[in-house]
């Protein structure tokens, strides 16, 4: 068996499009995705699937219908699956997402 660490900075350097997640790992029924974000995403929910946002570089916000949360470098936040929300960043932000395989947002697309 070959053992190799996943270099997150190398993986992030290969991402050229914003809001276009790249799967970098999988464990059981969960995917680890890296994404670069800037600006606003759409309002959506994840049809009951919780999702974890871990900020690697920068800071981001997640707006909810009744408030918002700021997530800075080195912090994480768990979005409940039924929560209508809208992620956004004022400057480019690098994020790791952890979500169940096949998670779909209410816009009908694979989640961000």
C-alpha cells in the first residue's frame, strides 16, 4: 500500500474557477472538497444533509434568514441540513467542505 498525504495548498492551486468544488478525499459516505469562493452564492438548503465548512485561508460568511455567521481562517461551522442559507465572501476565501455523498441543494444541483 502506498501512503501519501494530501497537500491542500497544491490541490487549491489547481482550482481556477470560483464556486467549483474539487473532491480531494473520501471517508465512509462523506466527501472532502476544496473550493475557492468570492462574492455570493445562491440561497439554498441541503435536503436534510448537514455540511461542514472549514476555512483554510481568508474569511467567509453564511447568511441565514434570521442572521449570519462569520467563519475565519482556522475555524469551522456546521450548517444544519434544513437551514436555508447563502454562503458569501468579500474577498477570495479557500474552504474545505465535508458533506455526505450525493448531497443536493434545493436549486437541484450538487451542493457547493
